[in-house]
């Protein structure tokens, strides 16, 4: 039996390709404007970002997210997205660093 296909997506900021489930989808909806798509299944124009705070800050500050979604973000939408970015702690970045170096909390004990 063959292996199951895992959909891949690219972060619009760092351009790293990862499994779709590891990224956060931001979607532009006709009726609701720009919002975070937790399920990844809403219909509308979407863009993907890593769960790294640096990617969110970069995409929001330089207009890369607006370009990818082909729209202008309102102050309210930017505020919601920045609030979500602030909720992303450095935990994911720490996990990425540990995966690269091969160290973890259990190995240090």
C-alpha cells in the first residue's frame, strides 16, 4: 500500500513549505472580510502563515498578507490578526529550534 498524500503549503513570509496542518490559513471572505480559518476549509481567497510570531509580524508590517489576499486590511482586521499573532508564544519557535538541534526537555533530565 502507498503512503497517504499529505497536502503541502508555503508560508507567504518565510517561503518554507510545510504540511498544511502546521500552518495557519487566513482567508478573505466576501461577507466577513479577512479572518483566520481554523478549519482550513472556508471558501474564499486564502494565504498561509507559519505559527512563528516573526512571520506574522513581517507579513502584517510589509503588506505581504494584503498582496496575497488581493485586498486592503482594515484597522479592525489588522488588530484581530495582531492579537492572534500575540497569542502565539515562542513555544513553536522553541520546538523548531529543538527539532533542529535534537534536544528536548526529556533529554536534559
